[in-house]
């Protein structure tokens, strides 16, 4: 009774909103999700532009890049630094966790909003400010920070070394603000998922996407603290002249590396888990099968999360850490490939015997499994400290983490966007153009990074902006591979406008979508597309798990979670 | 603003506000944990920091410990009053807690002024850098806690949102607890 009353009042609010209140000052979780999604996509374009400029410099050194001009060494450093930072902190995080977390959690657990709607709005606004501060760092004296996205001191700490007196500080402030935004968001996500589930939804009835986003938020909360402390210590080193990371004054530069990677490695899983969650939703829906071993997936995820706190020093094998410590971290690092491999097997087992339909989201989900596998397998070479001494700081490392991050941030995002687009905007995207976009993106991606594996194995060092000064690396064979990678990037970038046009055109002109176009079971498909303010006309109750496909005694091959019979 | 139904539900049985405060505290523990962990490792590697630490004023620190612990008592009494529905009394007790916070900050102000005049600034050496960072971060939490408490007290006086008296109390105990770690690490260990 009380619930339905509050609900009416809520729906009433909606009609009095003006344009500003609706699109910018909204506390509605779906609008905040769209704000995060569009901001993330815009910054994704920025990060892609950076990659375009520095890849052109590598393939065609010291020739003016169309749309940029001549790339200096300092420009190059600023571009690679901010490409990494933007893609991880301002694209992967806001899109995978914040946009999808905001959109999916209340809908999938069957309630009307987040538990703290105003905190949610504040989280986006702080995120927006952080993006603006990052942009501002390009406009200050000396230009943007160019000390790599890992910001190792002493290079990041002293203006005498990096020659950018203001860029590093603005960069650090932007990153710290971004962390605050996601801490607020994460507390909201976890509390909402714990407390606001529909009546009847027990722990094992929660869709995997929600579990994954929640576990990712907890991992983020548990790992980011030391880096927030470290960010302020580094800021004081830069601005006040303290010596936290300065060995001449009793500090220790390796301390930064510990603080950074104690966060940095769990961060990989923070962005990986939501993508794994989307894949679980999609492959069950498009193979019409129950998720194989739901509880195993869940426990494996939690195990991965715990283990991810004990692998960070594999980033520091050549930083001068004790070799005995390197042995321990080699073991933990190789161990963490077990749960991830298990996850891939479980997904493949889900597909086995299903009636598979290659819809666009399914293509992306399958590509995710295939491509991420390459990233995972090459990680074993780097996790073994002996091999890592050779591979460290080569393009092999660059190719490896792009084979993990590209499936996560780009393929994962495309799978999620194409799957939930009908729910978000109430219309369908054009399937043919989406398939064209899919194939060219995937082929282009492999064309970029397979040559980089070969370059890295040939000893190509990743921090060089003009190889003509290094005769042993400036051979025609190696240069051909660099050109191949860059041309592949150009092909991949050239197809992205097709997706963007499809995305925005379909928002207004696409085929209208019904409430449950994929015949899926989870609760977000049981409300109208797009969901109105307050989401559900009658708040649902839950009777079963999320993946009850092809139940033997039913006429339909799906069985919505809220259907009593 | 009307609260969404999501806010009113409680699948765990723990009220949503309290659950969220515990998560805030969990994330704060990691922030302070990172800073203090870094300090401890440095301190173990630099025995000479003990001589720098001998310049801190243990008595001022001890007095501030007493002040903070007493202010926690009034926060508990405020919670007790709020439970009984006595908003005005809860508001007054929260104001007493705020006076404790203010006293703490004034003592800190005198301490820091004296230390800076002696030349022990944040750049003097590693110990003093950690000292000002850790105590400063804690001080920011004291200030933030006191400001939130003023808002909660204003609501409580009108008998609104009385559950928040407990929530700010939980947070305040956490701020106390951090100081209980800082005091021995920065003042007593010499």
C-alpha cells in the first residue's frame, strides 16, 4: 500500500520537469545512465583520435599527420599518456560500470530507481568535472602530462624532468575526482543491489550482470583507497616539494608503483567483470539455454576478485623488487588464469547444444570470448618473471593488454549497447549495418595488434616515438609491421561513424521495439521499452532464476522471472 | 523530493542508510590503510625518524584523544534520544559533539602553528610529511563530520530524518577510531 502511494507521487513529479531538469539535472537512473554512456562515447572518440595521431607518427615518422600536424616528442608522450588514461578511466569505467550499472541494476532487480538518486546525480556531475579538468590540462603552460598513464615518479614528480609544470597536477586531480565519482556510484550500486531487490529475488536469482557490476564495485572500493592516498602524496611532491617518492630525501619511488598497482591490477577485473556479465546475459538469451553452472560462475568471480589483490607486483618484476617476492607473484599471477579460463569454459558449455541465433549482440559476445582468450593466454608469458624480463616494456605487453582491454571496453560495450538498445530507446538499430560494423571492427582490431605481438617479440620498445634513431629497430621488415598496424587502425576507425549514425538515427527513426524483443527472462524486459519514470506499472515479484530457457513442459522457450506460472 | 521505493526497501534487514554508511567506512578504511601502511613501512626503514617524532607534543595529542572520545559519548547519547523520538534533545547533543570537534581543531591549530614556527614544516623530512598528511586527512574528516552533523541536527530539531542521528554517529565513531591509530603512531612512538 505504502509502496503504490509513493509510486504515484513519483510519476506525478515527472510531468512538471523542464528540459534542463529532464536532461541535465535528472535523478532518474536511466537518464544518468545515458549521460554516462554519451559522455563515455564522446571521450572514447577523443581517445581514439589520440591513438590515430601517435600511430600515424610511428608508421610515417616526422610527416605531418592529417588533422593534427607535426608530432613532437612531447606531443607524442602526452598523447600516449592520455590515450591510456582516457580509455581506462573515462571510457571503460563510465560506460561499463556507471552507464550499464545505472541502467541495469534497478531494472534487473525490479525496483523504481537507485536507493540514493541525488547521490547518483552528484556522481555523474563530479565525473563530468573530472573530464573537464583533464581537458584543461591540455591548455596549460607546458601542455598535458606525458609521463605514461602509470605516472611513475620521479618523472611524474619533478617539473625539471617532465617539463610540464602544471599538466601532471591537473591530471592527478582529474583522476582523483574520477575516483570520488565512482566511489559514490559504487556505494549506491552495492546498497541498491543488497537492499532493493524485488520480493522473492534471492541471491541466486540475481542476473549475472548485476552480480558482476556489484562485485566490480566492491573490488574498486577495496583497491582504490591506497591510490587516492598516493595521488595526494604525489600531488604534494609536485606542488609543495615533499619527498615521499624522492630517494634523496628518504622517500621511495617504488612505493608509488606498489600503491598504483595495488589498485591497477584489481582495476583490470573491475572493468572485466561487467563485460563478462553482459556476455552471460547475451549468450543465454541467444542460445536459449540455462547458464551452465550459475553458482560456479559466481564463486569463481568472487575468487578472482580476492586473488586479484595478490598479483599486483607482476608489473614490477624489473623495478628492483626482491626476486623471492617476484617468485610469489609469478605463482599468484599464473593462478588467476585458472578462474578466468573456467569462466570461458562455462560460457562455451552454455553454448553447447543450444539453438544459437547469430544476432548482433551474440556476435559481439562470441567475439569477446575468442579475443579475450588471446589476451589471457599471452598474459601467461608476462606473468612468468623470467619471460617478463625479456618482454617488459615491449610492444608484446602493449598487444597483450589491448587484447584484454579492447574486448572488455569496446567489444563488451558494443555487446551491451546492441543488446539493451531496444530497452534504452524503445527502437531497434539497423541489423545489417551493425553486422558490417562488427566484422570490420573485429578484423581491424586483429590487424592492429597481431603485428604488435610480432614487433614486441622482435624487441620493439614501447616508449620510442621515432625509430630512425635506433638502427636495429628501424629495419624495413619492422617498419612494414608498424605500417600494417596503423593502416588496420585507420580501417577500424573509418567504420565507426557507421555505428554512430546507426545509433543516433535509430533513436528517432528505428523500428519500434516491443517490451521483450529477444524473449529474455530478466525483469528489465518485463517493463515497457523505453521504461517510463518509475520503471514498472506494478512492481514485479520474482518466482525463479534468470536463465530458465527451454523448460521442458512449457509452450514458450522462455520463462520470465516475474511470471507466477 | 519524494524518496523512491528502492530507498524504502530492505532486503537485508539493515536499513539502507546504515548499510551505505558502512560501505563509506569500508572505503575510508582502505584510504587510511594505504597511507598508514606506507608510513609504517617507511618508519621501519628509517630508525632516525624516532628523533623527529620526539618533537611532537604528546600532551596535546592526549588531550585531543580525550576530547574526541568524549564527543563520541555525546553522539551516542544523541542516538539514544533520537531512538526515543526526542529530536530536540538529539539536536542539542549533536551540537555538543560539534563543540568537541571544534576544540579538537583549535588544539590542532595551536600545535601546528608551534611546530611550523620551529621549522618542522611538511617539507622538513619524511616523518613530518607523513605527519601533516595523515593528521591533515583526519582533520578534514573531522571538519566534514561536524558540518554534516549541523545539517542532521537542524533536521532532528524539527523531528525529521531522526534515523540520520545514528548514521552520523557511526561515522563519528569511525573518525575517532582513526585518531586512536594516529595518536600512537605519530605521537607516542618515539
